[in-house]
C-alpha cells in the first residue's frame, strides 16, 4: 500500500529521485508501472473467466419461474366433437380461466467427457496466460535494463566529452602562451581552437543523447517524463566470471517463459482435439422440476424428475473435420515448440559469444586508453619543450578522444551482452543485481 501511494505521488514530485537499476525494475513491474505489462496481466483475468465458464458445465443450473395467465379455449379446435346425447350441455368455448404456476427447475450434467477436456484445456490456457505475463515481465525488465545502461553510457559520454573539452582548453592556453613567448605560431593557436570547438560540439551532442536516453528510461519504467532522476549505479566493468554455454542452454530450456507458454499452447491444442473426439461418446444428464400450479386460490404441487442419455450418431462428418483441423493445429504447436527450442539455444550461444568478444574489446580498449593518455602527456611535454609542433599534440589529443570513446563503447557493449545472456536464459529477474556495480 505504501508503494502504491508513493507511485501515485511520484509524478507530482519535482525533487530529484535517486534511481538504482533494481529500484527502476521494481517500479516498472509494480501494478501501476509499465503499461505493456499491465495490459498483459489482464489476460490472466480473462483466462480465469474462461476457466470458470468451462467449470459451469459441471455445476447444476437452477431456474425459477412464476407465471400467471388468463385463458380461453375452443375445444373443437383440439378435436373434441361434443354431442347432445348427454343430459347436460358441454360448451365448445371454455373460459376464461386463470392458471398460476410457481416452479423451480434444475439440470445437472452427470457424465460429459467432452466438457471435461474443455475444462482441462481452459486450465492450460490460464497457465499460458501466466507464462506470457512472466515473459512480458522478463521483456519489461530487459527493456528497463537496456535503457538504464544506455543512460549510464550517455552520462559517461557527457563526462568524457567534458574531459576532452577541458584538455582542449588547456592545449589552447598552451598554444597561446607559446605564441606570446615567441616559440609558437598563429596556425598552432588556430588549430587548437578548431579542436576545442569540435570537442564542444561533441559535448552538445552527448548532452542531447543523455536527455533522450533519460526520457526513454522513464518511459520504459512508466514514471512521469518530467520527473528528474539520478542514477546511482554504474556499468559493470567485465570482471565477473563467465558462464559455460552448456549450463546456460540448460537453464534457458528450463526457465524461458516463452518456451513454457508455447508448451502449454501445445497442451491446449491436444486437449481441444480430445474434447472434440469425446463428443462421439454418450453423455448423461439429470433434470428435475418442482412447483405448484392452480387457479390462484387452489394450488396443487407437481414435479418432474428425469435422466437423459444423449448418444451422437451422425452429424454429417463435421466432427471428423474438426478433429482433423485440431490435429493440424496441434502439430503446428509442436513444431513451434521445437523451433523455439532451437532459437533459444541460438540466442544463448550468440549472447555468450558477444560477452566473450566484449571482454576482449574491454581489455584492448583499456590498453589503448592507457597508451593514448601517455601519448598526450609525452606530446604535451615535447611541445612545451619546443621539440614538437602542435600537429603532433593535436593528433595525440584526437587519438585520446577516440580511445576514451572506444573504452566507453566496449563497456556498453559488454553490459548489453550480459543483459542479452540473462534474457536468453530467462533469468532477468535473478540477474538484475549483478548487471551493474554500485
């Protein structure tokens, strides 16, 4: 209840909200969170309603009725040929007379194998809805995680762009001081200023990307787009242990909710075929009614009790055609299960391969960043000492900016690959804690 109140009050809050990845996922998966997930959850209620409808075939149907009528009858219309041999006269026209009837009737299915199979199919359909909801939950968590990591990358890109601008400003000052000292030229000052403007332009683009990433993250979570957020986690640095492909594939085949949903759909198709086939068998039902009937002042109790056996004989071949069609649908669902199993294994292996490649990129990017930083320091010292011109320093500065971007891009790709592994194995909820670092 406290969470609900907090969520309802959230859009009205103008204060900065600290947001970790687990907290973002908690908000997105809350009852008032991600709209797509809310829509999917409604399918569970729909499937439960259909299950109750199928259950109604086994419960008694009770009806009550009250009727009152004033009638007149022409006995001759019913075949009564009245003669005058009697000492009294029987009128052809009878009435008006009043008939009042109070009655309760009931029917109860005793044995209907087709209805039993339909009820079992409705229960499996409910399990399909639950699996689909879980699958949508996994997709929502994946969407939030990817948006969160993208926001982290966008913020890091802004920091990197600011660092590049700071470096460019220092080099402009160095070029200007050398020119004033007579050891530099105007073209070197101009060159450093051009580089500074390039870095400022990259900073503006990075800031715009950050705003866009922030809006995408808030949209994925389901919070007000005007709410200011501050991310408290940072990207994983690739230091955690790797998983084997065999173990990941086994986990995926056990946990993937979309595979579970597809397997349940195959079960529903099988039950539907069985329910149609069971329509060939006899069904047994009981019925009864009790009430009082009379003219209003004199009422007499009456009742009826009966058992009915329904035996299908021939329906023009429609049932056999429905069984054939159901068999085709069942085979299609079975093939979809097999296809999905192969697709899952492919997704797991591709995601693990991407993680492996991203780790290698991180190592290469780190080494490249260290070398680029050393190059800039050496080029700056050589320029200050007058043994190198600004071209060498500008080139080193450009390579440092590229190395920083490469390092950031490698970390981003690694974190996306880890998210893809968690999604491929169906363990997004369990993997959230290790996706980012505090």
